[in-house]
C-alpha cells in the first residue's frame, strides 16, 4: 500500500511531513499482500474554516457543530482503502494544540493520521475500537517523533 496526499488550496503541512505520515501509516498497518488495504491510495486534503467544517458536518453527518477533522470515503466498498478526502479545521486544530500544549504541526499530523485511518476502515464506535485506534495512533505519532496527546474520543 502506498498513500499519496493531494492538497486542495493552501497547505499547513509540508510535503515532507505528508510523506512521513503516509510512511508511518504504511509501516504500522501493512499486513499480507492480500490485505484489503493493498494498492495505491489517493487522499485529497483541505484545510478549512470553522464555518465551513460545521456546514460539512451538518450536511454529511447530521451534526450541527464544528469538528476538527472529517473523512469522506469514496470507495464503494469501505474496506478497500483510502480513496477519499480529509478536511481539517485550522482554527480548531490551533485551539486544540494550545489546549494540549503541543505544536500546531503535531496537532495537524494527528488529525491527518486520524482521518486517514478512518479512510482505511479503522473506527471508534466502541471501547475495543477506541483502545485499538488509540494505540495505533500513539505508535505512529511516536515513530514520527511527536508527543501523543490524549485524544478526545467521540462516536
């Protein structure tokens, strides 16, 4: 599996950082060659305002509030991988970075990581999934040399 991010609009993360996140995900999620996540994955990435992400969250998830990250999987079979888009709210990312005393780059990396893992089929609908996803995110962030903050889980 190889993940490639395509940027729509301005990017708050450098190309080298996007490649590092992709390599980290690939390293920690690679299994056999028959893995359902095999193959190249193209992921669109956009950074948006609080107003825009709230509109998207309301329209696509029926949640009338802003959120930090949304993932949109365009694969007909969600188990086939990461063909989709990730939208990250810059203002919320900055606020969360300040709140958790981490750099903006670390927070954006975590949100990108979280969104990509959703596209790959990982979820957090129950405690077992939360525990598994939390460990995976922590391991990847550590491999990327970032402090892993306590993730505020919501279903």
